[in-house]
C-alpha cells in the first residue's frame, strides 16, 4: 500500500491535462521514456540505486531494446520500442554538462542478470567499464558478499534531493514528501557503505566479462 504522503508523478501535457507514469505506459515506451528524459534534463544532482539491472543512463541501445521488450511484453502496452530506445539513450548526452553529478550504486547481480543474451551483456559490460571515467559520475558496485547495513530494497532514484522515483512491477510511485525523501537518502547512504569503487569495482565487471567468454 502506498503511504498517503507519497505522490504520483503528474506530468503536464500540451493539452494542459496531467498523466501518471502508469498512464504514460499505456501510451507506449516513447512517451514514458521522453518524460523521464525531461526529468533527467531538469536534474543537477542524481543518486540512483539499481540492485539487479544496469542503471538506465549507462545502458547501451541493445540493452535498452532488450529491457523495453521485456517491459512491453509484461505490461502489454504499445510496441514503440525504438522510440523508447532513442529517448533513454539520449540521457547519456547529459554527462559532463552544466555541472551535473551522478552517484550511482549497482548490485553485483546487475552485472550478472542476463538481459538480451550474452552478446548484449558483453557490450553492456564493456560500456560499463568505460563509464567509470565519465565526468560527474561516481559509480560503485555492491559485491554480492558484502555486508549490508540496510535491507536491499527496490531500485530507486533521488533527484536534486527533492523527489524519489521508485521502480516496482505495478505502480511507479513518485515521492516528494520530505520525510519520505529523507528515508531514501538514509538508505542510499547506508548502501554506499557496502560498495566498492575504482579498480575494485572494475575488477568485478571484468570477472563477469570473462565469464561470458569471447
């Protein structure tokens, strides 16, 4: 059950109405991913936690295509997958611009979760290795055997310390209540304590690349 303090994103449309993420999903991946791209463009400081999959801003087109295909098949929504791929991959153009910063935590499972097959994953992991050097990006990986200081939870993003987007199978709540945002800030801080960075994080990626074979 969603807490009464939680607010669902209301995105203005050209006609002056407003739509939730769920309503946008029913229109297709193009409108949904464009709305998220608009949010990313407006944000200067992002914190994101993904325990099981690669963070959207770092995904290759092939990985995005495979991921959105899974989403469309599950939700039975319009199959405008290429429009979704274009909007999601456009987020990468914002790295290094206007002082934006991105603190990102991935679970080690995100390196192993097979989205799209071995070829797609090989390309995605190579892209991830390049991402450690992206301007404004602090990328940490939480080893699967690392001691945790908070239970793992679901993927979430914190935008300029003012709103949280939580990723669920069903509703995708947007939280703007100060108390709720503080809870997720606290969770992110505790998850950071379990992460490794730099060479140690890259070594985990290289291990998974080697496991995929040539």
